C-alpha cells in the first residue's frame, strides 16, 4: 500500500523508533515498523510501543548501536535503549522446519509448542510467523509504504482478529496466542473470527505448559490495560481464565460467587483509576483474586493444629500465595504488598488507643483501605460502618481523631480491649558445644 493510500505519518511515530529505522536503513539493512505500532496508527490509536523488524542479525544490530542489549532465549531480540524508552528490534523470523538437535535453533515439544525460534528468514517468512493478520503489517521509512502479506488491512477494516495459518497449529506452537486473541478483541473492540475462535475452548488447557513467569507478564497486559473487567469476562467465556487460575476456578463458576464479585469490582476500580491517570498496582488485583481463599485455609489450619487465629492466618496467607505462584508467578515485590493488604484487614477492626493512628502511618495503609472499601461495597452491614469510620478518621484533625477513637469504645461492634494471645515463642535450641 503506497504512502498516499494510508494515514500513517512519521509525526505519529516515536522519535527514537524513527532514529532506529533510519540508522538501520543507512547501514544498508531493511527495517520496518511492525506489529502494534502500525496496527494502532491505522486505527487512529496511540501505540503503546514501537516494534521494529529488520534483516540485520542481532550481532549486526549490536555493531550499529552502542546503546544495544541483546536479550531473550526463545526469541533473541535487540533492545535499543534510550533512557527509559526501549525500542525492540527483531530479526526476521524464518520457517521453523524441524531441525536436528545439533542445530538447536528451532525446537518443539510434544504438544507442538515452539521452545526456540531463532531461525532467521525473509520479510515474507517473518510475516507468516506473526500471530494475527492485523499484527503483520510493515511500514518502511525508505518508501513510506505499508507491506501487507496477509490481508491485515482488510482485517483492520472488517475489525476481525484472524490468526495467520491453521489456527490449531498456531495455538499449539504458542498457547499464549489464545490470551492475545482475547486481549486484542477487547482492546481494539474487534471480533474474533470464527475459525480463530473455535479452537480456543478445546485447547485452553495448553496454557498449563506455559511458564508461570510468562503468564504473570501476560496477566499484567490482560488486567492492567484499562479494560480489565471486560477482558476478565471474555477470558471466562473462552475457558482461559479457568486455566490461568486452575486451583481456584470453582470460585468463578458464576457471577454470585464472592470471589467473582470481588475480583470483578477490583478490576472495575483499576480500570477507572487507569482512566483517571491514578497509580495502580497488580498487587491490589491479586489480593482481591485470592482473598476468599484465606479464611477456609485458616480454619483448616486451626482445626488441624489448634493454632490461634493470628498464627493460622499468617500461615494461611503463605499457603495461598504459594499455591497462587504455581499457576501465575507473582514476583516477590508484589506478594509482600498482597500480604500487607490482607494483613491490615483484621487490623481495621482494632480502633482503640493508638492503633488507628499507627495504622494511618503504615506504608500500605492506602491500598489496604481501598481494599476495605471494595469489601464493604460487597458485604455491607458492619463493613460499611467500619469503612465509613476510617474514611471520616482520615479526614478529621487531631482533636476530632481523639474524639472518634474514644467514641468507638461505646459502639457495640468493638469488643473490650483484650490482651493479645500469641503462640508461645519457640526457643532456639542451644548451639551444640564442642566441649
Ligand atoms: P501491544 O504492544 O499493543 O500489546 P503488539 O501487537 O505490539 O500489541 P507485542 O507483544 O508488542 O504486541 O508484540 C509485537 C508483535 O510481535 C506483534 O504485533 C506480533 O506481530 C508479534 N508477536 C508477539 N507475540 C507473538 C506471538 N506469541 N506469536 C506470534 N507473533 C507474536
Ligand atoms: Mg507492541
């Protein structure tokens, strides 16, 4: 498609991406803007990032750019680093005809899943290796034309998500493409083409073969894109959510399940925060996702071991997080926030003495309070009153705070101050003496 038949203009392409395109061309290589960059510009959207494809190999790219880092095993890629802006440059991928073990460049497992994909090829082969036709468009700054080998422009006009090639084979090669189909359908408000949609339900369980760390990255894209709530509903319809969170899938069987309601509300909340440019954290969503798993776990622990509530609660939180991380690997920096959000929930009940003031000083007070608001919205009754109390408390001055604390003693929701029961501390065994 020549330059005068499309609406892509260099003005809308990031300046670093343009630099990389021109520099590669000047060094004698072909280079194209590809993927989401071209797709979103054609749709009149602001691309999230600009990806580039070239016939230069990663080593050749590295020679041209001093600010280049080579990354990836499954897909070897070059990252050109401009401060916080990173431009991803991929060498054209070729066909991954089965190769022998000596030539370890492309490998598949028994499910047809690609383990490595570092066979280089031509632009046409690269186009065929991309997932959806809307993602397989190439824009060049040498002639300003768009190259379209798989009717990508037609699919954009028809608003259709269509896999390139045989859908089942393509899902088997990389089951994450099922998640991507749903993500793009929601993000771009497009329809998944019948042939592309049909194999998803039968093949959804292939997600079990994807490393939990990669699934976490995908979850961020699915739930923190600004349309998390809609994406969640569609993932459920396709049986994909159930595979992502297999051990808790029964808690999402219908809209009336407490877990369903809480997670859905947390997503709604996150979506509206994104729309208002407010800060968000995945910890909040995961805290909502697994919140209702803790109490049954805690009760089991109490029954089995006779531990006091507090200790059983601590162990239950750890057990739930361990279970969670086996499916979708939540990094440590987030699990510690999830724990804080959970841990502070029972502490909202303790409103005597200095405790409320201390609570306000907790670094994760805000996230925990927002979480309390969600719970209150769903459970109402006592929690509504409690949430309101904390809302007022934050807004009042020092004097009013004192009055609020002393009046809480008179309400029937608070039990009189009791000495905290703690599990007896285990003594460390004395170090063995050498004498
Ligand atoms: P966005 O960045 O808006 O999420 P995108 O289409 O740019 O969307 P990326 O994950 O940035 O998505 O990938 C860039 C391009 O790489 C895609 O457009 C697609 O052509 C190709 N691609 C990414 N993931 C896959 C995959 N799993 N299988 C085949 N091609 C893929
Ligand atoms: Mg992209």
